[in-house]
């Protein structure tokens, strides 16, 4: 990085991938500056941000003129360029492939299924003033349950973390996503002791960075509970 140039990340901490980037940066102590983009206010659609990312999505990384979008690419770039502890994204090919295997699966399984429960249970009622159709919500919960079954049987199995004996980018992406329904006061891991123990291990591994990144989500949950 050039002298005087600080890596910048454009984030909204209500976004699950943004929280994963935020946690990694703080755990690894990579110097950075956060530029907040409030999605609820439509700030991702401003001309300035659209020029930065025509997809109008966060997170976005700007590193001395190099612009990168997509959380998966950003996380792996940060770990690689800034020589973060290799347990995040191991250099050994087979171990790295396990992380890649999960992150590829994540974007069509954990991410959409957890997000859909949150959207139906929290965002749709907030926007329409009416509760969502119970049958639609139960179908979404069932899809998420099937994903959680696979997390246990395919990835976690009997090891402490999704890809082995130490925390990795896979755990970070997965847990940030599974925390999202908590914004509606739904703990999707409530009746899953294996995944609850995994969650505790991941949270311990990232320490205070986890709660810091999730403070906005906790506040949303508390406001919703107060209204109810």
C-alpha cells in the first residue's frame, strides 16, 4: 500500500457479507477505513457509488486504486495480500479447496435460504404493514432447515469448524448469514446443539469483533421485540 493511502471498504453492517469483511479486517488488524453505505436510504444508487460499483451492491474494497467487489473475492484477497494467519484461507491445496468448496456452495444454499427467512419475517411486514403468508414462511424455514442439515452432515461432521480444526473464511461467511434471522428474533440454531457448539467456537475465535459487527442487527432485533 502506498504511503498515506489507507485501504477503504464500503459497507452496510445490516448486510451479512459486509459483516464478514468487517470481522476479518478487525481480527487481522489490517489498517482500513470504513465508508458506510446505507442501503435503506438508497445510497448504493448514487452516481458516485454506481461509478465505483455499477452493480450497486456492497461490500466494495478500494486498495490504492484497485477496486474489488463480491465478498468472497474481497475476503480471499485480504487474506492473501496482507498475509493474514493462514487458517483463514490455507495455502495447502487440499485445505484451501475445502474452503473454496464451502464458499461456492454457500452462495446458492446458506445465503439465499437464511436471507429469505429474514426478508419474509422482518422486511416484508415492515414494508407492507401486514404479516407474511404463514405457508410461504414455513416453506422458507423448511428450506433453511434442509440447508442446516447439510451443514452438519456434509461440512461440520465431527470436526470443530466447517473446513477442519481451525476457523476459516467458510465459518465467517456461514455464521454471519445464519445470524441474519436473529434480526427477527429467530435463532435458527436453537434446536441444533452441534451447530450451537460450532457457533460458540467461531464467536470465541473472532472475539469482540463479532459483537461489534452485529451491533446493528442486535439493535434491530431489540426494536422489533419492543414493538411486539
